[in-house]
C-alpha cells in the first residue's frame, strides 16, 4: 500500500461512501455493511449523481440483503476505478489530482521520492518516461468492509417462519461481500462467531489461486493476543488465512468499546511483537495442511500484516507505533469526522464536534447491544431522547430491527431502545415496589438506550439531503475521546500531512500521550465497575476486579521502562511522562477492592 494508515469503519453512515472520496488517492477505508437499507439508498444516490442506471432491489426480492450489498460494492468499485483512471491520465501540473496523490504520500515512501525527483527534471523525453513509470506504480486504496459478528439477527418470512442460518444478518452480509467484484478484505469485529467463520469456507474467493493470491482477504479486529491467536487457529484449520490482525484499544476508540481485562495497548502490542513470528509459523502449518486436504497446492507463503488503532493523535505517536512495534499500518478514525471531504457529518454535528471539550465524550450504556458505547453529549439524538422522556414517551419507534435481541417480554426478539420494550420494562419496575434510588437508577439504565440503526445513518441522510418525509433526523455519533483535542474542520490534505508529520494540527494543544490517556480511561472504568457492584460484590467479582487492577499496575510498570525507547527525550517530555504516570499510579493504588 502507498499509505501507512487506513480510515477504519465509522458508525454506519459516516464512512459508507468514504472510498469514493479517498480511494483514488491510495487511501484505504472501511464500509459498514450492517444496514442494507442505508446501502440501497446510497446506491441510488451515487448512481443518480454519476449518471448510472438504478434498478431498486426491494425487500420483496429473494436474498435482497446480500444482493443490495453486492450491488452497492460493485458500484463503488466501478466508480473508484473510473476515478482512478481519470486521475492517472491527468498531466503532472500544479493543483491536479495526480499531483495531489503523490504529495499526500509519506515523505520517505519510494513513490514520493520518485515523484519529487521527477518534478525536478527538465521537460524532456526522459521526464515523460519517468512519469509513465510512476503512473504504473500507483494503486487505489482498499475498499474494505466491516461485519460485527455480534450483529447477527435471525430473519423471518411474513408468516413468521425462519429463513434459516444462512440468511441471518451477518451471514447474508458476508455473502454480499463474497459475491462482489471487490479484491479487498472483510474486517471481522466484536468477537468470535463460529457460525459466521465457518460460512466463510463456502466461498472460493477466500482461498488462494494457483499463484497463491487471495481475491478476498480476512482481517481480524482484536483487543489482545490470546483471542487473536484462538480465532486465527480456528480459521487456519479451515484453510482460511488471516491477512491482518488489527489491534484496537479497548476503550480509547470510537463506536462500541470492548474493555479488556485490564490489558493496555502498549503491553498488548509488545506481546504481538514478541510472539508474531512464532504465531505465523504455527498458523502457516495449519493453513497449508488444511489446503492440502482441500486439494489446493500453493508454495507461496502468505503475508500477515499487523496494525493498531485507537487514540493515536500525533505524527510522533504514529511513527513510534510503526517503528517500535514493527507495525505495517495504523488506523486513524475519529479525527476524520472533522474532514468533510472524507466522511458524512452534517453541519450541526460538525459544528458541535469541532468545538467539543474532553467532558463531552463519554463511555455510555446507550447501545441496545448491551456493549459499552462511546457517546457524545451534544448529539441531537440525546436531545431527542431527553425530550421524549419529558413527554412521557421513552424509547424509539423500531423500524429497521437490526438490533432486536431481547426476549424478556416477547417471543420474537425486540430492541431495548424501542418504545415497546422500554414501556414494558418501566411497568415491571413500577410494579416491583423498589426503593426510590434503585428505581431511579434502573429507570435511567432502561431509558439511556438510543436507536443506533437510525441515529448512525441520519447524519449521512441530512448531509446529502436524502432524508425521507417524517424520518427522524436525530443524529447519533460515536467518536473516540481522542477527538476532543482536534478543534476545527480540516481538509483531507491537512489531516494526512498531520499524520505524517509535515504539519502539526495539535501544536498548541495540551494532550496526554495515547498510552497515558488509555491508562486513565481504564482506571476510570475500574472505578465505575467497582461502584456498580458495591452492593453485590461476591468473591468471583472481587477476584476479577483485583486481577484487573493488577494488570493495570503491570501496564504502568511496562510504561516506566518504555520511556527509554520513546522518541523526543527532552527534559520537559520526560518530566511530564513521569508526572502523569505517577499521578495515574497513585489514583490506582487508592482503589480498594
């Protein structure tokens, strides 16, 4: 890849068409394929914008979810190819897209060095030949897709009959990607799903051709080494190769947050670094044995990349991650919400995000999935939620039903953010004759849930002016806490140059190091978890909390040693590092379990 960073999936609608904005410049990005309704509407929008024919794929059609996803991905692939061909054929003139392609590359990349050398050539035949060589070496960024393994709702016919395992949301989504024209990767996130992982085996594009090449690749988004290895072995035994492990901070990230058992990003990456070759060797053996059983013979050793994401905010941090942990790439997500050229953020939300402060970003229980969710206080969906509470009508109408998992009151699963569920649950609480404090706490837990299906799409609909009549325009946004330090709207060029150190967008911002920030998020998480269980702290939970605290202390010890390897060893930096670590360690030591 030309670039050493990617733009991870951002909600549902925020990065739904990001490849159409950045792929031609060699920048890879990720599309969520959870919501086929959003996907179909975006296919219609971009077809009309580009003079393409649009034939709707309705819900009445057989296998409509997979077909919608396939059709959208094929359209995006076709449009990106056309954009790229047009860009490649431009003259190398100031202000052209082809010059922009090269000027955004990292300064030490061979392509960038070649471009700089070519631009210094006098106008002659040799310069023209040099330009053609550069054109041949250009590539588009990857058009990858993301599937949350946990979002795998069963689907039914009109008469209530199950459509079977192969038509659950996750499996149909995978089928939509597998049957597309893309040569790219599916990112599997949110835990292991044996049913989904086994289904991958039914598609030939995930197996190597005669030359050992994979048309479709698998990327695992993981939060620790052990779970990564377990999942990779499960797949390798089926002849399925993990082309990349994408390590994400448990708490210092956007979207849903999956807190580890106190394992911090630095120690996790250190373990990957130490055991990476050993893991590769073991997985390779399993992989080749499984391929032989299937009659697939390849002498080509597969590549396995390692990347990390979650809270990286400066070029210095970015380069340290790449060099010290020997990463192939880093992920930059939330900062791109402030780059209108790359993502779909409506004007009102953009204004709120660009002026937000640290306290505006918080870890919430707002997700109907029952998973911690990074939330933003000034989102319009939170305003809507509070307004509905004031009117005595908590909850949201449940239209899309992607997150219907609760069967507490009904035979058919319903969503905990829905008006139906919240009304039933509140009636149950009222009948329980609880002490007022307990009632208030449980009432807040119930009514904190928001509709992510509509909320995470609304911003794209508002920005592109394709909202339907009577459709909610309330926007849910889920940035990581790192976004608090970026305080205005940026161009794509500015953000890319910031990542590579050509400019510093945070020059005058007082911001903790990515490792310190994550550490403090985990300490706050431990405090909250302990407080939540004070009344029912059994031996099992006490042991779990103590182990959590111990892991955090071991992480602090690791960071005390790591300081010798960090760049920028100025007295001011060292003093700040030790002061912040000491402060965090003191806070942790005061937590008594």
